[in-house]
C-alpha cells in the first residue's frame, strides 16, 4: 500500500476508523523524511520523538471513542515562518538561529486543535522574501522534479516536502505568490485565501520581539496533493483572530456559486502583452477552459478593465513598502539616492521598488484610491463571470540562481530572457485586491517540469474557485508526481 501517496483526508479518516494507526502513519512519513530529505533539504526542524508520543496518545484516544477533530492523529509539516511551540523559528535569519518558539501561531494552534501532529518545519527564504527557497541558516531547498531547480518560494520547503511525499499536508503563506508559485513549480494544488480570513498572528515576519500587526497583503494558505485536502485545511483555519471580533461574531464561508460546470461562467485570461507566458501555459489554460465547457460551462475571453502595467506598478510599490518597513536606515537612505538619481518617468523595477520602500503615508493613501478603482473593476468582472483562469508565473521553475542582485537575475520564457520580477506579475493580479486564488496543476512542460494555473474568484467567495478546481480534478487534472518518490 502506497500510504504516503494517499490524501490527507483519506489518511485521517482511516486513522479515525481504525484502518490505520496514527503511529504507523507518522512512522511512515518520518521514514520518508529521513530517506529523501538529505537530497531535497525541505524539512529543517523536527520533533519526531514527541510526534510519535502524540501519535500513540491519539491512537489511545480513538480506542476510547474520542476523536479530536478531522485531522486526528494526522502527521504533517508546516512552513518555518509559523511559530510552533518547542521548535526553532529562525525564518532564515542568522541572528535568529536556535530561537525556539514558546507558543503556537494561530494557524498552528487551529491545525493542532483539529488533531494534527506537527512532525517538522519546512524551509523558507529569509523572511519569506524570494520566489526561490534558500537562506544562510538552512541552505537551499531543491525541487524533487529536478534537483537543479527551485521548488519555488517562499513556501518552497512546503512544496518540496509535499511533492516528495514527505508530508501529506502543508500550510504556507503568500504575499508575492508564495503558496501559488511553489504549487505551480512542483505540480501541486494550493489556495491563497481572501485577505484576512485566516489569522496571521504568530507568523514571521514581523521579526521576533516586534509587536504583531496584520500586513495588508500577506495571507496564510494551504498546499496539498488534492483539492479536498486544501479545502479541509482552509475550513479548519478560517475565522477571526482571538479578541473582540471573535467574541462578537463568527465567520462562515458561503458555498460556491456552482457545484457543477452546468451554468458556470468561466473567464479566460491565458496570457497578456504586459507579461506574456510560455505558450504551453496559455494553450493548457484554454484547454482546461474547454474541458469545463464540455461539461456545461460557458467560456468568455475576459480580463479586468484596468491598466495592467499600472496595476503591477501599484502592487510592487505596496509590496516593497511592506517588505521594506523594517529595513535599517542605511537601506532607506540608499533607496532615496536611487530615486533622486532617477527621472520622474522612470518605471524600472529598481526605481519602483525604491519608491515603494520610501513611500510616504500620503502616497500610500493615493495608491489606496487607485486600488479602490481596481476593486470596482474586479466586482464588475465577477458580475460577468464566476471565475477567471490565468497563469501563475511566466515560466516553469528556474534553475537555482542566488545572485544577490535580483535585478541581474533572469528567467526564460519561450526561449527569451526576461526580468526575474516578471515572476510577480500574475501573483499581483490576485494579491493587490485580496482575491482568493486556487492553483491547479495542468501538466508537464517539454522540459519535464510541471506547471499550473490560477483560478481567481470574487472576494470572500473562496468556495467558488475551490469548487471549480474540484471539477477539474474530477476531469483528470491531478497532482503531478515526481519520478523516484
């Protein structure tokens, strides 16, 4: 029995009904970590002995008819940026090496409350600040589909561990495509929720010792090898943070607009002149749309009615303002020098980032007004269609490239070199206005690496893109397994 290839939900159900024990499932995944992690370097902190003790306790509870929740006795890993009591949480910072968490992040606590057993933590770039996964503390994480390539970032350790079946379920975070790009690069499903429906407290950044406050763009979201797994993990973690709002009200996501493709209105945005993607991607997105059409959906070529380059510029400035908010004064001063030396109409990425890092409150508010217009454009689009199918990034997973000058890095799209920052264009499409996005694997590129697409839905209607992802999974769009695992 390929226990390690079963869905998280199936494993949890078998543990609950006694067909499998939590201890044997935990031992199986611990064994896979010991076997495969040396080459992949995805799991960077473990608690195997404690996890096995908890697994035996979970089995004893089941023998008494006590089931803690839907994940009772299920072992899993979680992204290093989430605090897990008793495990290190250095977030790739050398100065935080050996920092041990004294409490759980909200996401961690909710997964544990549902019965999950955390067996380890997975690697992330420093502070989650890259679409590749490497740092000075734990080194580089490799893609199981090709070890010379990245599994993505910043939830790259999450994706690599899942792809190699070292864990049945993972939870990551996303500000620049950080649960979507790793799923796309690694042949997995993932979901970026609507902004602020999953609490971020206990996530790093902000750095340890700083008062926690929500970041306007960052969300927490699951990665998995099936749609039912990511939907289950989302359902278990959605809800207001502890405090006045949670005491006063409850959050409950409504069902999808459509349970089947009959009557579903699908928007197609397979590529764009503002950021063209691999032809194989746009062709596969159109094919996925036609597969839904064959089952009763209607297709419409459509895209949001705003200037795409301006939207990307706005997203990158807000992203840079958030990422740069706790940078030292020397960095801030260097950014001011870049701006002072640039022409007013210079829209290069280096200057755009510098403007974002040094953004004044008044400038932030002006961008808020622009964002409000984008919100209205999205509302108008989702009156015409129920979901929008579009790319995740322009290319498949790139080879490891740790050039400290991000602006010198390049990706390759249709045989041509492109800016490394094009990786963030399609991520920003859903992130800037806080929209939910589900990633579905589409197939393998001719280079052998997997690729996927986003299904973007209306704000707070997370169940709709998830339902469409399930329709595609039922048609045959599945987790893409790497060879040899």
